[in-house]
C-alpha cells in the first residue's frame, strides 16, 4: 500500500480530495488479483501525464515493485484460503521474539550463539520444555553410546 499511496500522490497530489477514493479503488483491484490492470493504469500515467521528476520516480518504482512480484500478488486466492497477506504480524513477532532478547546493551552475538539462543527462546515461548528435555536427553544418550560403540 505504501507504493499505491506514492503513486496516488504523484498522480493526484497530496491534497486532492479524491486521492483516498483512488487508493481504495487500486487496493480493491489488487485484492481481486488484478495487478495487471493496476500496472496498465500506472504505465498509462507515465505516458500521458506531465509528471515531475519525483512523481515519475515514484510511479516507476511502484511499477517495478509490482512487476517483480506477480507470484506474491494473488491476493484473491490467498484470502480465499485464509492466508495472511500483510507482514504486520510477522514484524511484530520478530520485534517481540527476537529484538527484545537479542538487542540489549553490551551483547554481541555470533551466528551460532544467536541461533542457539533463539531456539531456546522458542522452546520457552511455546512452553515445550518437557518435550525438549526428552529430546535433548535422548539425543545426548544416543551421542554418548555411539562414542562408546
């Protein structure tokens, strides 16, 4: 939607009273998996409108973004299957799950140490301590007996 708003600003201007309605129409087309129709409209803007350098840049950038992701824009199918189409939940989870633990003062992480910490944090957050302990003990026993044999 960030790109749609930038195209709207380039096309209509930030103070145009019809801008919100135009964005709503573009969003409805995208949610209906009609990104090709949206792209055609945006390309027509580039050809037919007298745009400034900034406006042209934002529209070209939006066209590139949408053109490079057709496999990710089948929103109609995704919504019908109940899939999330936004990243907000994932970004929030990353902030809560990773950043709040890993980004503290005087902490420096190597890749393996960070992954180990995140694995343990996931076990704790998912309340899987008992299952993890069974797995860990079994793995340790297997490793020890392999060394002896």
